[in-house]
C-alpha cells in the first residue's frame, strides 16, 4: 500500500520535510515513489503538486494524519474539492 507521508531532510535544528508517496513498509528515509511537495515548519511554508495529490488517492494511496493536516491548512482540499 502507498501512503503520502513526510521525509525529513536538512540540517539539525533546521529541518524541512518533503511530502512523498512511499510504500508503507519502507522507512522514513527510504526511496520515494514520487515527491509531491515540501513543508517547512519553521516558516509554515508549504508547496505541493496538486495534480499528483489528486491522482495518488484515486489510485489507492492514503495520507498520514500529519500530511492530511498540512494539506488542509494549505487549503489544498478546497482547491480540488475532494476529501480523503
């Protein structure tokens, strides 16, 4: 099963996260199937590929709670009119 979840990268104390599609059994830093955006918690900055976020759940991908909240705050769900 595929999930949209966060992958950590960056320096200590200044981490940022990539929003990726990855197999559930892979670890957090494992090889991603597709990168669909990033999230910077220090600046509350989010950038996402809306078309990929729409496409993946239609194919059976699920989102983690954290990614779901990040996308909800970024108002991605309002743009695509789809709720997971």
